[in-house]
């Protein structure tokens, strides 16, 4: 079985304060699929994504990456396979410089220093952040932080990319560069976002979440014309499809 496969079965989760966030979620993403996860604030998108690389563990049900169930014991292995970009880049960046931050993951994987240097250079270039290499991550702008966080994940050459709101706060050129970059990543991608135009541009499939449940799962072209579904889930059609139909 491909290690690029992502599967959740009967996944439920409540936060320690008792807030229910996922209720019986099942989904299966296969190699090369590019999946958008959409839904209103609080729908459960980030919570679902946090389960895909073991940052959260299921209260009930299970998550598998290929053959491997995501558990406390497999977390380290899962982290090498699933590259995770946090919704808030401040949760991700912690080293004194951008370069050291991007090198942290690959060094931790035990890669030789020269290979790490090559990977870091390529990853920073891919996100247009070469000029930020010597800067302190916490002193960057929001969009710069996001680019650098993505570089750190790319430097680990993951088999699966999981991104939480990757285009939030990006200027139009940076957003276009991000879309081109993600398009060039041909393995499995799972992207939680409010940017439905990005989903339309990039994703072959979209899951609509509401109150911790998957309400719909289909092609963006089919889902984004279902105005009753979108309205029920607190969403609006993407601008580009609204333009096409108007
Ligand atoms: N640390 C936490 N402790 C308690 N409840 C939480 C915590 N994080 C999220 N929740 C709750 O879990 C539910 C799902 O939140 P989640 O962050 O997964 O939503 P989301 O779809 O990612 O929303 P957004 O679009 O705002 O990022 C919400 O009811 C939220 O209030
Ligand atoms: Mg979220």
C-alpha cells in the first residue's frame, strides 16, 4: 500500500475542556490527490488536520498513513512522512534564524550537513525567501513567516503535505507563488482553507465540514455550485465561480 495514502475512520475528538470538535469523521485520500477542507470558523478543519500527523490523537476511531496507524509510538515516523504547516506560523518557527529553522527538521532526520544546506537553500528559494535566511523568524511579517514555515516543511521532502490556511495573509503575488509551488508538489496534499478560489485552482476534491462532521465530499466544480449546501455550512461560492455564473 502506498505510504502516500491518508485515511481516517470513525474519528471523534473532544478537547480537554470538553468541546467536541470531530464527530465520526471518515475520509480516505489517495496518492496524488489534492484535497481542500473547507467550512466555517470552528467547523473542525484544524482539528482534523492535527490528527493527520499525530499532533492530536483520536479519542475514538483511527487515522492511518499508508499501513501505519497514527499513535504516540509512530509519531516520529509519521512526522517524516507528513509535512505539516500550522495555521499560525508562530507555532512552528522557533530557531534564532530562518536558515536554522528550515534546517531543524532535516538535521533532526539525521541527514548530513551538506545535504541539509542544499535542501534549505532550495526550499527557501522555492518560497521566495532566500533573502530572509539570516533574519530572526519572530521579527518577520505574517506573510514572510508563512513562507518560511512552508520552506521548513519542504526541506524535509515529505510524502504528504498538510497545510492549514496556507494563503491567509499573503499578498496577491505571494499567493500566486504559493499556488504555483503547491501545484508543483505532485504527491498527496490536504489543505484547510477559507480561500475557495485556491481550492478551485488547486484541488481535485473538496470536503465540506460543519460542526465536526463531513457534510459533503466531491469535486470542487460540483460542490461550489451547490448553493444550498454552501449556505447551510456558512460558506459562499468562490468569487471566480460567482463571476462565471453571473
Ligand atoms: N485548544 C482548544 N481547546 C478547546 N476547544 C478548542 C480548541 N481548539 C479548537 N477548539 C474548538 O474545537 C472546534 C473546532 O475548532 P477548529 O480549530 O478545528 O476549527 P476550524 O474549522 O479550523 O476553524 P477556523 O476556520 O476558525 O480555523 C471549535 O468549536 C473550537 O472552538
Ligand atoms: Mg483552523
